[in-house]
C-alpha cells in the first residue's frame, strides 16, 4: 500500500460525508451543489429513507450536516415513507436505532407529522448518556451548553438545537429527485417507488422489483395488478412461462422528465451501498483493530465484502468491484477501498 490505513479511513469518511451532503442539498438543506458543476456524473435516484438511515450513523461525524438534515425533516418529513423506513430498518442493519428515534421525537414537535411516532418507538428511553457527535478519529466530541432533553432521553448528550424554518423545498426539477416528485404527485406510498423503478429498469418481475425497492413481493404484486387496470402499465409473459413481467407503456410518462435530455436517472439500491459503506467505516474505526496489521484489516474487510456480495450482484453493483474481487491480502485492501470511494 502507498498510504496508511488512517489516510484511507479519513478519505473514505470524507467521501461518504460528501455524498450525504450532495443528496441532502438536493433535497433542500443549505449547501453547495457539487453535482451541478459536473454534468458528467451518473444521475442516480435518491432514496430518502436509505439516506436518513445512513445519516443517523455517519451524520454523527458532521454536526452541521446532521442538524441541517433534522431541520429539513421538521418541515418536509411528510415526504418520508415511514412504513418503508421501518421495513428497511427491520430487514437491514442500516443506521442507528437510538439516534433515529431521537430524530423522530424531534420531528414530532411539528404536530402535523404524527406518523413519525412509529419511528420514535424503535428505541426505548436510555439511562445515562454519551456524546452524540464524533471526531474524525472516531472519538467522542465533547458537547457544551444545556443538554437537549429529547436526545438525552435516548442516551445522547448534545446541545439544544434551535429550529430554523430556512430549509427549501426539494429541487424536483433535478433527475435525482424523481422519486420525491412522484411522491408529491401520487402520494407517499409504494406506487411512487414502483413507477420510479420501472422508468429506470423498463421491465421487471414483481419479486425482483420488490427486492430492489424494499417491499414485500406480495404487496408489490397486488399493487402492480391494480395499476395495470389503468392501462398505463402493461404485462407480458415469457414464452413457455406463466411468470408475468411488468413495464410502463412507452410515452405515457414523458411529462415527468423536466431536465435537459430525455434520459431517466438510474434506480440504485442505496440500501446496499450504504450498508457496505457503514460496515466498512465501522471496521476501519473499530477499537479492536486499532493496533491490528493492515493484513488483518484487509481480512475483515474481505469478510464484509463477501457477506454483501450477493446483494451487490442482485442490485447490479458488483461490477464496480471487479478489481477487488480478483485480489487478496493487501492488494484487496487497496483495490476495495479505492473502488468503494468511487461508488
């Protein structure tokens, strides 16, 4: 390796936070839109639930990002699909349940967002507290001032956050916010995810579609059958098979494209990416591995990669780790972290 583990750790964390800033900025928090300056970037549909879950963990490394995200949720939390958020969190170890409950409790200060009680109940009240925010070395960042009583209930010490009604509405003219645009049009429900994914995937089997968008297959099958009655979603069967595949009728949905060009953004399983990112950062910051050799860290990261490889393949993301999948030892460590940062 040409750089130290600490350098890789810092670089990966900075890239992860830069990604979170980019997505939250598009949703409406005050920030700099780097993507606007780089038109060659591949456009990927933002998943608000996956983004919130990863922010409940990695956002602890950036207090400003964390507070801006919570401030936005206080105003636009109605655009979050609570049922889907709970489903993802129950199926996948993404995010921090206690932090998520504290965020939900804060959002509930807006009485119109009572549906967030389902998220608040994910974690029980805690005795004792630890600092909420972390330094870039993974150590607790001391908090000052009067403690926030909401976060204190869930075992975290932080200063009181003042609500500012300065978050802007989501920039739905951008392709990355296609899902948010659909929720604004058709409601915060699974149909928005179905349309967004089909626009990107073009044709899909119900069970495969359900896995990609984070719902139970039976629910998506029923929704697709109902939506097909409209005539705007069509079905077909492969020759010699009883399996039905669904797609959108060509041309019916062009009105949704409000950005230059006619290319639909890519549906991306952000849950898979964020879990891999979270597990990798947790490993790199683990106290148990603080004195471990680079080879030992490489072995741990290899275990994480292999554990997630099936889902990466299913989501069409394994190709991004072509070099790492053919390497071992320290060569794997270098290739994996390089490719993960690019993803």
